[in-house]
C-alpha cells in the first residue's frame, strides 16, 4: 500500500491506468457528507446510479457487500466505486459492517483483476484514509487489515489518500 497526501479526486491523466476511487456508502440512498457528498456534487450521474440501486433494493440490506463501479473517465479519468459497507447512517453508533466492506472490496478486486487480464491497463485502487471510520464509526486498523487481505495480498495496487 502506498500512502499519498492530496485530494483523492485528483484527475488521472495516465491512460495506461484504470484508477478506481473507493468510498463507503449506506444502503439508504443518502450521500450527505464527507467524500460521498463530494462525489454527489462533482459526479451527479454517480449519485443517480447509486440512488437507483438503493431504490431497487427498497433501501433494504440487500445491497450490503455490493460494489457499484461508475465510469467517470470523461470527467476525471477514473471510476468511482460505491462500497456498500453500511446499512444506515448517523453519528450515534458504528454503522460500518466489516463483512460487507470485505465482501465489496473482494468483488472490486475481482473486477479489477478481470480488466487487467483482458487489457494492457493496470488497475490502481484509491482508498481514502480512514474509509469506513469517520461518521460510519468503523475502526481504521480493522479496515486497513481488510484492505490488505482483500486487495494488496491479491496483487492489486492500492493507494491510501490522505488530505493535507
């Protein structure tokens, strides 16, 4: 894992890379704060895809563990991966579901490896520092361990992005 200081939404200009920017989302169709809110404002089509997926599942836990990869290559040279790692949202308790995060990251890793196998494109997975740990209440050391197991140990290039 490589740590980078900067804005995770910095556009990718290297066409030999498939950059995937991850962020955790809830199953309720709400992107109200943090990186999710930035994604919603900068990439409205990602928000529409996300709310569509949530409404099809009747805002139920059916989406837990899913990953929704949205193409933003025209706007920013990357994909956005909505990691369905929590059912609800709020500030009162831990909402992060570690099994759901692990499942979603495993699925993302499999998708990225399939792309790499059939092209000359190298996947690079960007993950925000302390993903799943802020408002969602998860433990960053547990999330880092999940990232290592599901992505790094599978041979995928992972970058942890931290704002200054």
